[in-house]
C-alpha cells in the first residue's frame, strides 16, 4: 500500500483584459504574423491595475476547491509557485490562505520561474507521501505583465498573466502504475545558465527590474532537457512514452512544444496546447492547461499525464501522474 497525492479538483482564473498580438503593432516594430509564426501566441490576458498575483491565485484556488467539493477549512497546506508575488513578504500563499478563509495549516511560496509548478507539485506530493498533510492546494499564479520592458519586442510579446490550481488529496494506492495520483517526479537546475533568463532587479538591488532573456539560447536547451526529464520521470514510474495519454507542457512556445513531443515520439494529438490563448504565464501555464484540458473534455479520469517545464535558472523538471 502506498500513500499517493491524487488530483481531486482543478480550476483556473484569467484576468478579464485580453490583448491580441495586433495591439503591439502600434508601439513596437513587430507584427501579428511574426509573433504567431515564431511563438504560436495569438493573445494573452493582462491583470487590471491593482489586481495582484494573490488575487488571481485565490480565484483559481476557489475554483479548484469547488471542483473537489472541499471546504478551505479542510485544507492542510498551500504551495504556491510564483516569481511575481504581491510583496517581498509575506508569501502570496499566506495571502491566498487569508482570502479563501483557511485559518489553520501552513502556506508557502516556491520560486523556480517557469518550472515553478512542477517544483510545487513535487514538494506537495512529498508532503502528502510523508504524512505531513492530507489535502494540499498547489497553485501557479503570475503577473508577468508587471516585469515586462514594453520597449523590448523580443520579450514583451511573449508573456501573460493568469493562475491555475489543483487540490491534491492523500489516497492509498496499490503501489502500482495503475494507481491514481503522482507516480514520479524529476527536478533539475543548473545555475551556470543564470544569465540566459533573469530579472535585472530585486530586493537586494532596491529595484523591481525587467525580464531579460536570450530567447534563442534558452530555446537551444529546451527541447533536449524537456524530453530527457519527461523520460526520466516515466522511467522512475516504471512506464514508457507509449503509456502516455497526455503531455501537458509548459506553454512558452509552440515550436518547443512540438519539438519535445517529436523527440519523445508522440503526436500532437497527445499534447494539451493553450499557448495561443494565454501566452507564457510562467508557473501558471501548466495548471491553466490542465484545467482547460479538463474543460475541453480532453483529460479524463485514469489518463496518464506527463507535465514538463523549463525556465530561468535554468531550472527544469517533470511530473508523471495518473488523473
Ligand atoms: N517581432 C519581430 N521581430 C522580432 C521580435 C518581434 N516581437 N522579437 C525578436 N525579433 C527579431 C530579432 O531581433 C531577430 O532579428 P535579427 O535576426 O535581425 O537579429 C530575429 O527576430 C530572430 O530572433 P531570435 O531570438 O533568434 O528568434 P527565435 O526564432 O529564437 O524566436 C523566441 C524568439 C520566440 C523568444 C524563442 O527563442 C523562444 O521561444 N525561446 C524560448 C523561450 C522560453 O522557453 N523561455 C523559458 C521559459 S520563460 C521563463 O522562465 C520566465
């Protein structure tokens, strides 16, 4: 018998304002065609003035709790992945805790940029497996519009705001690959690549800063590292690429998503794609894609899912779970 972290609820929230690619044509030397062709992005959502990451996260958390039919008072922990928390401290997770009316348990943020959600899922799974928590809300939430340099066409057209959440609950499985829940994880980082993708400000430099990225260099690393981490997780679970029902990748660029699927020998009919509608929402992109994938009727109970992501650090990883 094995304690497993099983997904019992999923939900998401997107800010109201939708910004199509064409809006950038007025202020930047860019076109809708370039953005679509090079990234697959068609539109993204931007948070309203005064709308913060914890606001988006709390809405996604409420949706996941409603989906699971679980009350906030019964949640033991919140693990929130973000690089754009409202304040330096306290954590956005504690703000969500207060907003949803959870007065017990514990809450903390995880910061691994675009890989944040797989890091958060892996940590939440470990909390459940070790018996430290029975019900954990795992949230990815970002307001990357706040760290864009609006004069830099190579970055500001790529990112968006949003939040997604899963409720994980402890269930006892047989210890086989047929069990529901998280079956294996793989986390990696290599700080030698920290200059490929970073924000040029922070508390210690007394500024907020803007996102800076050598996109083509990140691209060079992405497909190989993503395919390898996905295969490592599958191997740890005792499964192969042929067992996969859905890849739910970090939604940064359709060319990376297609290249990774191809490297794994899987067709695009096995990939959940939302990048056209959300852009790159960093740590929010995987839970957003899981929630939309379920809404579309693609993801069904019992499906074997691999999530994978890479981002600033570089940090990358994957999670294999049965829905
Ligand atoms: N419109 C028009 N032209 C542009 C634009 C734009 N918006 N942006 C860049 N260009 C130009 C460049 O200036 C360059 O022009 P040049 O050849 O005259 O110098 C040309 O287009 C090609 O630029 P590249 O950067 O080589 O283009 P590429 O095909 O690599 O696409 C992109 C760029 C979309 C950024 C891609 O490299 C990418 O997606 N990289 C990975 C991003 C990623 O996955 N990041 C990790 C997650 S994010 C996180 O962790 C926060």
